[in-house]
C-alpha cells in the first residue's frame, strides 16, 4: 500500500526550532583552550511561559537570537562574544545560576556523557568503569540493557554493529536465549574497545 502524504505535509506547521543532533553539538564545542559552563537553578522552572506559546518552547529558547556557534547545550560557551551575550541575557531575564555547578575557564568538562577538551571528544571514564565491571548478561533484558549502555558510545567503536550482532540476535522476536562462546566474545570485545577508546576529532 502506498499513501501520498504531500497535501498533509503542506498543511502541517513546520518546526522552526528543531532540537540539535547531539553529535553536531559536541563536535562544535571541541578544540577550544578554555570553556565556561553555566548551570541554571531549578532549570526550566525559572522561566514563565505564556500558555499559548508553551508548545513552541525548548530549553534553549532564551538564547535563540544569539550566535549558534560557541553557545550550545543550554549554556556551554567558548567564544568571548557568546560569553558576554549569554551573561547579559541571563541578567536581563533574571535567570538565576547555580554557582556551585558553574565552571569558568576550564580546559575540559563532561557534557552529555562525553569529555570535551581541546584535543577532541573522549568517553566519560566514570561510565566506562561501570561498564567494565558488568557481568555477562543472563537474559534478553540484560543484553538490551548492555547494548543500550555501550551503544551510547558506538561512534568510538569501529564496526560496532558487526561486533554486537551475536548479542543483537537475541532481541529478535521468539529468539531463544543461550549465551554461547560467540556471544561472550562479543560481550568482552565491546567492553575492551570501550576501555581503550580513542579520542575523536571532528573533521575541519
């Protein structure tokens, strides 16, 4: 069956403020010598939004008119112009920041489970330590959980899908769980590759 949705698409309101892809945001942050991280108190609860505008609201709408490069993930900055503009916007909108969680002029920081630094992007070591200590899964639910954890860092693992295939096969409908030698090898390989993960450098 084939359905023509073109008339429906023409009638639907377009999303003018789509959320960014995480990979793109992280790549635009790397390669700077110093970073500023600002953390809001109470997060979105500080901002009063008119009910008719709530459907259009995202967490970075306060910064919608500021330069996009250098100011991402809410309030992570590395360009002097962006720093000044964002700080002024915080004052103008009475946005209260959590001083204890704000970091100024740091060379590296954890953002969305990734370490951002001048050389590139690294995996958060704290999360890797947890994965490294995981025992082999004993059922399909355990495999789904493990693949979810390591899949978050799949960009760091060459041929991730190929390596994980023996484990992924157990997630198929009516699959019978049996952790054989091939599955154990895939499990250990993924853990080892995460522990020795490289630094990712975005192409210029």
